[in-house]
C-alpha cells in the first residue's frame, strides 16, 4: 500500500462539527457526553434526527458481554481485530455506530480504525490487485454469522442512493467471509477474500491507537470504517454501544432490534 488507511478520529468542538467530520472522515470523537445509556441515545438523536429510522436500546460492552458472542478461546487480554459491527443482521447491518466510554482500563484497551474506502482504493490503484477491487463489488460470498440473518452478497455493495458499503465480518472463531457454495470459480473467490482480509489486517497493524476516556464518545460510519481494540488489563472496562439505522442505510431489518445480536437469530431468538 502507498499509505496506511488507519485513521485517528478528530475531536469535535460542536455537534455541527461532529456531523461534518463524520461525513468527511468517517469517524469523530465527541466529549462531555456523559456515561449513561440515555446520554448515548440522546447523542444519536441529536446527530441524526430527523433522518434516524431505527434507534434500538444500547448494549453494555464489557468482559463477558451480555448477548454478544466473543471470539472463542479469548478474554479481555486479547485484541479484537478490525471488523464491521452488527453484521449478524445480514445486509441490513447498521450504518451508524456509537461507543460511549463508561470506564476505561488504566492499561490497554486502545481503539483503532481502518478506512475501508481507502483499502478499496488502494486495491483498485494497484495493477496487481485491481481485479480484487472489481470482484469485491461483483462476486457474492457467504457473510452469514452462524445462526444469524443470512447474507449471500458482495463484500462491497451500494445503496439505491449510491452510498458505498464495505464489510469485514468476523465470526466467533475469527473467520471472515467464506466462498459461496455455488461459486463458479472458488479458487479466485478465495484469493479475493484473502487479499481483502490481508489488506485490512496490514492497515490495522499500522493504524494509530487512541483511548476513549469516560464521557467521550466515538461515532463511526459503519458502512465505511472497520474498528477494533487492543487487549486490556482491567476487566471492569465498560462502554455503551448503540447501533443506528439512518435514512442513508440500505434498509432496516424487519425484526426486533437491539445494539447486540439478541434478536438477530435466523430462528427464535435466544431467551
């Protein structure tokens, strides 16, 4: 790659500036938000209404989680690789992601972001990988999280209004998308997936790290950015996570919604 697509979000001084930075750069940090679920939802409303189509209840993000699946064989000491949030809802994953820090770990827990649009642009600009960029928008692959809403679609999609959507699924075993069972060229499709994941991982390794402090919020364009975090020492580290669907989303799932996967099951939801 000619440059690293890792992103360090800027600090907004106002809601207006937060909206501008989110649109331009794909992520922004907002201060003095508070550390309650109500404050997290209020910030989402302030940023997106009247264009907010769905705003489910926040989910606590902490060691052990609530209804989240964590990577098998890992705990809070292990890093969480760069990924797209909410892909359990299939193609109708949320386009807005908000993380509000309640309690930070004194050691570790730094976040990082990778600009998926920049990764795609770099692949397109390289004559050796130009074919990958094309294939990512054309070849359906299996992006279904086990037991969740099905998704057999290209990694790069566009909404009817032309908004680009890029995805990096990461299941509980650390796997990304899989070659479709009815692929006409499985070797090519596997090479496409491998190049996509390698490019994201290379960018993530070099991305700047930053740590949210209590009362700070990270707002992310979930159609554009992949996010991850480093391992951390304090198991009481806690965030509020809010998933939102704006009027710029591909669509809103016809399901009960929450900011975790408790309602995303492809059959009856877990109790």
